[in-house]
């Protein structure tokens, strides 16, 4: 059984791969979602990532579909004590923004959909610079003190606002971010590396990167002359047009062949080995897609292999 890892300075312990819930209620219906969740849990997985807005972009959806499916699964399996559920606030069509009143109302709505009395990890989904950090942290602290939220995190936030938030929490003795969710992968490094990563490292934050597989490009299924039937195909295939994308794919192919593992496993293993990264997020709409993701818990790349990928992705 893969050992769990402590999430930053929190008391939460999580599996080294966070299962992305963005596909639940979008490209995976409830039955397929349950099957994926069951298989992930059976492999020792306990870290599920979602957001209150998933999947409001789908025609006919309202937002919250993913939370509802996860809530139905947890209730059916009676296993909330065994899983860490992370969700986010600021993007739901009915609960936009990060005012104190909205954060509290959105949290109550998420709790209803998840069918639980507490959220394990609650992220601000997209920062709203027009709202003072004092108001945001104050509202999150109230949720923690009320027992509705265990730990808090931030996603899509500038280094300056992150630093300001942490300093305010420390100064006032309020709830403090323990996790950061950046956009980060082998073909998107400047979205995290640099000042944002430095703030995370200096503050002991655990990074939980999203788009860990670049919308599927880093699975290796996108190749010159191929057509992939995926809702994300346009965004993923664009990397084939860049020198970096092609160099990364070549390096991934070589290393995956040496270990006899999937290309996706190698891409996730590189990310998992980066400074501050605790658990990459990746989603699966079918059970068959899971083994390549779960493999990150076991694969340890050599220093030369890590260097090869780092150089190819520069």
C-alpha cells in the first residue's frame, strides 16, 4: 500500500495522486464516475479534487454536478472518513466571487451537494484582487472555526496576493493556506516556477498542480497525423506544433520505454519530483485510464531521467 503524505503543515494525509473530479458530470456520467472512484479508492487513493463550478460549462448543467456525484458516492460507500475531499469557491454561476458573504453561502451549497458537514480542503478557485485579503481570510477563518472547513488553500493567485494573505493570517492568528493549486506541467513551467513557487517553498505550502497532463497531451496519445476524440483535443494538440512539445514527447517516450510504463506515468513522476509538489491532479473518465495515473505512486525516476525531462521542457 502506498504511504500517504502530509499536506503541508496540515493534519491531512493524502495519496500522491489527486483524482480530478472535473470530468464527473461532464464526460463521465454517475455510473462511470462511481466506477472510477471505486477503482481509485481500491488502489489506496484518498484525495479527490473538485470545485463548485464543475461542470457549469456544459449545456444543461448548473454547476455543482461533480460535487453532487462525489457526494452520492461517499454516501453510498459510507467512506467520508477515509477520503480527503477538496473543493473550490468563486466560479459557480450562482456564487461568483470572494466576498465574505459569497464564500459562506457557496460553502453551505457545496456542503449540501457533498452531503457532508465539513469540507476537508477549501480553495479560493480564482483570486479576486478587488476583494481585500483580510475579507477573504476572515471569511475562511470563520468557516474553519465553525467546523465547516478543515483546511484552506489557494488556486490561481499572484505571488503578491499569496504572500499578503499568508502574512495577514500569521499576524492575526487566523486560518492559513496550507496548499496551493497552480497550473503546472512539463509544457507549462512558467505558470508556477519562479516567484510563486518561491513563496510556496518559503511558506511550507504543498503544491497540488492542475492540468498535470496538459489536457491529455502528456499521455502521449496526441501524435502527428492522429485525431483524438476528446473534448480537450484542440487545446492538447497545439503542443505538437512547438519544439518544446515535440522534445518533451520524445524524452517521455524514451524514459517510458526504459521503465515499461505509460507516458502519462513518467510525466506525472517528473512533476511529483519537483520542489514543493505533493500530489499532481489528474482525471480519468474511465477505469481503463486509471492505471497510468496511479503508477506515479510507484515510479521513481533517476536523476539523469529527471534532468533529461527538465532540459527537454526548458
